C-alpha cells in the first residue's frame, strides 16, 4: 500500500511536452526541445513540420536520443520504487497553460485513437478542476469548445471508450459553462442543426456514471435558452424518457435535484408540459413529495415543477385525480421553506380557486387545509401569497362572523405560464 503522507513530485523536464507523461524514450529535435519518441513521431507522421512547443519550422525532422535525460529519468524512477509499491501510485499533476495549448494542438491530429484522446481529456479535466483561474483560461480559449463539440458529435457510442470520451467532454463543458461570457454563442454551437450533440448527451444519460448524468443535465439546462431550443431538447427521441428515469425516488439525490432543475428549464412551452404529464411526471413528483428524506432543494423544485404543470389542463387533471397528491402539496405549506410554501399555495390556488376543481377542494377540506391557510395569513408571507390564501378561504365559505368576514377579494392574479 502507498503511504498516505507520501506525495511524489515529477520533475517538469521529465514530462513530454505533448503527452505530459514521464518520457519513456526521450528524443530531441533540431530545435533542442525533447519529447517522448512515440508522441513526436505521431506529430510528424501527421504531416506537421513544426516543433510543437515552439512552433518553429523544422529544418530537419530527424531526432536524436537524449541519453543523459533518459539516465536521469531512470535514476529518479528507481528512487521512486523504493518509496512506493507501484509506479501507478504517482499522483497526476495538472498541466500548465502552455501544456494545455499543446494538448489542443494534439487533438487536431487525425490518427489519435480513443485511448490517447481520453488521456488528453483527462489532463484538461485535471487542469480545470485545479483553480478558478484555470477555468477562466479554458473559457476564454476560443478553439476549445468548438473542438470539444466536434469531438462528441463524431463519436460512435458503441464503444465503451467512446462513452468515456463523451463523459469527459461533458465534464469539461460543465465546469466551464458559467465562465463562458456569451451563453447564446455556446448554446448555438452545441445545438447547431448540422451537429448531433444531443445524441452524445443521451448516450451519457443512458450509459454514463451518476456524475456524468449530473453533468449532462446541467449542460442541457444551460443551453436551453429559448422556447425553440427547449422544444428541440424535449422532442429529441428518448431524451425526456431518460430525464424521467433520473427523478425516480431510488435515483441519486444530487442527480434528482439537477434533473428537476433541467426539467423546470425546458418545461416552459406548453407542449413540453403536456408531454411530461403523459409520461406520468405527476406520479413521480408525488413520490418525491412524500419521501421523508427529500432535501429542501428537491422539495422546492418538485413543487415548482408541479406548479408549472398545474397551468395546463392535463396537469391539473393528474394532480386532482389523486387526492394524495393534493394533500402532499398542502402538507408542505409552512413546513419546508418560504419558497416551497409559495409554490404550494400557487398550486392549491390554481386547482381550488381559479379552476374550481371539486376533487381538489374536497382533498384540502378533508385535510383541515383551511386551518393551515389561516395560519399562513397570520405569518409573514408575501402579499401575493396572502391574496391567494384569502381567495382560497373565500372558496371554502369562511364563517361570516370570523375576522375575515369583511375581507373582500378582487382577484387580479395572472398565471405565470
């Protein structure tokens, strides 16, 4: 086993400027720069006539073994073996900005295989995760995102290694997405009609790890900037179905929360909300709502999505069909957070007051809902919530001798969808 307190620093000049790995067979070009033989040979075989590190035109493509450096690397490697049980335990260190530039040049080589691409992508991920400064650098590197998008648009999803490539690309896009100044430009690049990034994202949702699924839905949410793109995403065959699988109660809580945010983002068009209702989204949301271990963030998002689907006839029908769903919504009033209460009251107001659904009214009445509404009106709620609460009391014909008998409501609410 490797000692926990042992950290091996690899000397920078032992690393190949192209692969960033410790060189196995160092060779020097006429420019004086040393590379690992396999890496520089691949560069030259692709027709390049420049030194990758300096971009100087090569007067000669011949290279000579750097025996001195090879001996130094061997001595260092031997000393490492005395301190650790396995060379694989040497921790990877993040590349520099100059090395990232070389990585992007290496990506342009046509004969890069899946293993090599994975290796290069892992270096960029390591670089991105190291600091905010590095993420800013990647976001400002103009050729990076087009390069990444091109990469996953041309990947065959049948190979497990290609799925890993898609995962790594989405991981990079996820960590730099908020750093990119022009969100519309990023969205247009990913959603461009002559590309097929959605297929890659769908593959990640179907076959990727939990982390990859979370990163995928965050990227989807970020690029869904207008109604047209929301529809394109929602109507991509199989995509909504995969998102629905990610909000089941047995799914990872972080994945559930990220997916709910994504669904809220793309469910603005009515067609999308109707599609979700037909996929039984209300049933899944009710399960999450009644799950005792759901976090505040998940509960708030569940209620927000229920509020959205309650604005269409199909959604209201599903909500009111199940008295348990209405009762579950009522139970969250004053129990979770102000945000959750706002969403819950809006749903109840929609089904009980605005559309006068008798089933919903009976479910609220049977759960002593008016007591909770009265308590809510006495709390420090927002003016809009107080107005909706008064409307609900009016529906249930509060006793004329109560303190609210003189409260006359003139509803001017406008549904938000």
